């Protein structure tokens, strides 16, 4: 089971406004796609469902048909950013994280203002255990959207996972001090408390 699913299994996820899921039980938070994952489908595969391992069933078949279709489309039209983002998300949903990261990066190279794609990239990188690059993805978002409280909160979570409690506390203190979102400020306060006090 990958890291994000293990954290979800802890049952401490809370959805905040803007589609941010906070998993404070272990100090990790990720901005998830703002689309309605549970009701949307791509090629017959629910976006929130992974392509299962083992014997190919209808979901696995539809998943790979969709991946193949998007891959062929990008072969013909590599500048099709909608197809690139759809493929990145499809690969991400199927736990093909390394491949999804490359497509997110290429998409963001041409669409640096897409807030959600930065969160998706950071989530994929964090799931791969690449915390430094996950942090860089969110710092790039802060270049595009200075003061984005969700990005700062998630940077705190990343730093906590990197074993850098002082850096985590700095990010969470910024959230607490700068956001107008009372719920997110309260989450930052709680994260600081869990980290070991007001640093």
C-alpha cells in the first residue's frame, strides 16, 4: 500500500475548503484534485480508483485503454496540455507515480499557474518519498501565488516528514499568522501542538 493510502487508512483525513485534505495524524497534508473524483470517470474508470494488480478485470482493462489512448494522443499532439494533464492524473491514479511526475512537470512547464497541478505533483513526489522535490513543487507554486496558505501548510507537513521540525514550525506559523481561513489556521495551530509546542 502506498504512503498516501496508508495515511488515508488512519482515518484522520479532513477536507478543508478548496479541496485540501489534511492528514494530521502523521503530519502529512496534500491538496487533492478539486474535481469531484468520486463521481467523475475517465474512460469508464472512476478517477479515484486505482487500476488493480493481478488478473485484469474490467477496471484494469479500461484503465490501460485510457492510458494507451492518451499516450497515443500525446504522440500525435505533444502540445495538448489537456491530454498531458489527464494522462498525468490517470497514471497517478494507477500508482504509476514516476511516469505521472514527468507528465505533471511537462504540463507545469507550460502552465505554471495551475495551482492544483502543483499540488498533484507534490503529492506524487511525496508518495515516492522524494520530499525535497515535493517541497520544490510547492515553492514553485508560491512563486506563482505568493502567500498561498495551503501550499505553506503542506510545506510544513513536508518538512515534518523530512525530520525538520523547526522548518515545519516556521511554515505552520506563517499559515497561522497570514491566512484569513480560520479552519486552516486552526489546523496549523494543531499541527504545531502535535509537533511539540509553539516553536
